[in-house]
């Protein structure tokens, strides 16, 4: 079946769902377009890399996975160099980050590489196959799980009480988000309806109290004072994900790195975006063939982790990579290369870490159990 045929079926499914329910929220729209097991974006599209719709940090340069490997070694040491631990990458895409990370671990810290039980958390069957092909060369057992609950079951069953080291790059931004808009009557959820021709558009839901927003915070006060037209985004799915992950970390010990674009503070604004072939597209066009995502509210996720008895801290990606030795590693990598290759390495470093590229927009959230102090996030 072609991508266009998958997209047509997906649009029909969404139209039928709207006809039955009257309207759907943005979270359901995202979940359907991205996550549908047969026809969703990740089930069929070839999203990553130069030829795909967007390019992610591990696809830019092997340096990214190598630096993450250094962090994994630091986490393993902070946990007391356990003889067995679970190393999980969630949302691994083509498997590039795990590939670079496993290669670097084997070279830089063989004992850590041997102790690692590799688990991939992935919902897309097509991408699971891609990951399996890519990682076969490491010649080690690999386990796939669907979600944090399944990861918990795996740890309990196979490696009772083994600590967990967890990585996810650009996973949170695809988890569904709900949007709310202020009017003179108060806050309304932004809901989605179809017109007679099937075209989708936003309509305001009934006025309501904003969910998941502790009332006594500065941001809750800013929401009460906001002018009509203001929009905020709340993601129960992201908060539930971080909550489940934090519970695993608190129960088994461990540390997690969640890397994504977004803000360290709560904010206003509509950040839902569609990207196809490296360009922004209209959110309601190209359903199922463009990547839908939104900015991550890291402040909300830090609060969710802390509420589950974990440490949480975040910093911009550029700062993290530089503190972890990106420039030194790039120097080594370029040492025996020709001029063109060295220029490419410099360009890649700038793309990953420069403030006007990915360095400031992307943030790195570290969550760890209360006894594990993780560089470079240590107080
Ligand atoms: N980390 C990769 C890919 C990011 S794209 C990179 O940086 O290149 C998002 C990835 O998350 C895809 O592999 C997608 O199939 C997966 N995914 C989407 N929803 C998921 C969920 N709920 N749980 C686990 N993986 C998910």
C-alpha cells in the first residue's frame, strides 16, 4: 500500500471518529495520525534523515551517540558499577543512537557494555524491524517493549531490582498534547471538527477549569490573568510517561536522559507543528504523511518527576554536549581525517551545539533516583 493510500484511510478513520464523537481534541488527533498501528505516520513513513521529513541529532553525527555513551558510563559509575543493568532507549527511530552508543560503550568501557541488557521501547512494528537490522552487528540480546509498564514487567521478571539507565531523543515531542484557548468566558479546550467537504478546523469546547495545573503556582496565576486568545498546551501523555519512568527509577535506582525541543519554563502559545520534507506544513494537510509534534514543557515534566521522589534537572543541549566533552571528542575524530571531513565535523558540532541551531532550542532533562547524583547536572 502506498503512503498516499495509508493517508487516505487514516483521514477516513479520523472523519468517522469525528462524525461519531462530534469533535476530537488535539491529543486524539495526534495519537491517531502518528500512532495508528497500520496507517499512522510511524507505521509507514520513512521519517528520518536527508531523504525523510526531518533530521535528528543522532542522524547528524556519530558524536551525539558517543557523548550519550559517556553519560551512560558516568551513570553506571554513579550507580556503583552494577554487574547487570537495563539500558533502555525509547523511540529509537532507525536505531542510530543505540548503534553509536553500543559501539562506544564496547570501546570505552567494556565492563559497562557487558553489564548492559539492551531494551528498545518502540511502538511501531516497522521501526522495530529497522532497529533489529541496524543493531544485529552488536551481536547481543535485544528486547523490545511497548511502554514503561512493559519495561517494569521485564525488569521484575528478568533482572529483579537491576538499575535502569534510560535514553530518549525526540520521543516526548510526539506524545499527544491538548490545547486550551482563553475567551471572555474562560478557558476552552481547542477541539477539531470537519466541515461538509471533510476539511478539519478548530472549534472551542465548553468553558472549563484547566487540568493538571496546580492552582497556587505563578503560571496558574498567569493563566488566570491571560488575555482572550491566549493558548496553552498540556500533555497528560507526557506527564504520565515521566511519572511511570520516574517510578521505575525510584524503585530500581537509575537515571534517565530525555532530550527534546522545548522550554525550561511553562509558557503560552500554539506550538503544534507539522513537518514534511524538512519544511513546515499545515497541521491539517498531509495527515499521516507529515510529522506532528509540539514543544515540550520541561517545567511540567520536572515537577512530575520530583513528585515521584526523583531528582530532576535540565539544561540546554549545547551546554550539556560541551560539558560532556563534545569539542575534545570532535578533535579526536578529526585528527586523522582530510580537510573536507574536518570541515564536516565542525559543521556537525555547530549544528548540534550552537545556540542559533539546536544548542538552545533543545533541552536535556535528567531524572534520577534520590541517591544518584548525575554529572553534569550535579548540584
Ligand atoms: N530517537 C530517534 C527517533 C525519534 S522519532 C531519533 O532521534 O532519530 C520518534 C520515535 O518514537 C519513533 O521511533 C517512533 O516510532 C517512536 N514512538 C512514537 N510514539 C511512541 C511511544 N508512545 N512509545 C515508544 N516509542 C514511540
